[in-house]
């Protein structure tokens, strides 16, 4: 069975390398589109920020062998904000409330996770107050 585990880990690393490569390629394509269009919109910047967060998530995985859940939450928040901006003034009020509520829930969960991590760290080192 150890050979299967090694195969799965190698596959995982290969997929992450491919994701990183495709993310860098997507950044290049997006920048080329911005240059050809002659301008940069907020939605373009948010998309680039999502790409940067994906690369940060891959880097965090290689640094600590785990992906911090807060990074994926930040990606989701950024994607929802980009969606709200892309929909513009044509968005219905109900959709806007739902989408902004989702952003609020994601932000609250990120705060709760960070608070829990800080609390766990303080409990692990009780004499450092």
C-alpha cells in the first residue's frame, strides 16, 4: 500500500504544479487583454487578486503541507465581490442581498476560524501572556 500513497502524493504535487502554471498563464492572458483594451477595470484587478490568492494557496501548501481554509474563504469573498460588480446596476435587489449576505457569512467564518486558531495557540502556550 505505501506505493499507492506515494503515487497519490506525486499526483497531488503534479496537479498543484499544473494549477500554478495555468494560473500564471491566465494572469498573462488577462494582462494582455487589459493592454489591448487600453484600460484596467476593478473587475480585472479582482480577477488578478484571485489568481494571486490561488498562487498563495499553492505556496502555503508547499510551505506547511496544508492549505489554510482562510485562503479559500478569501478567494470566495473576492469572487463574490467581482460577481456583484460585474452584474452592475442590472442586479435585482434580492440577488444583491443574497450575494452580500454570502460575503458577510464568509467574512464572519474567516474571523471565527482566525479567532479559533489564535485561541488554540494561546492555550498551547499558556505562559506567554
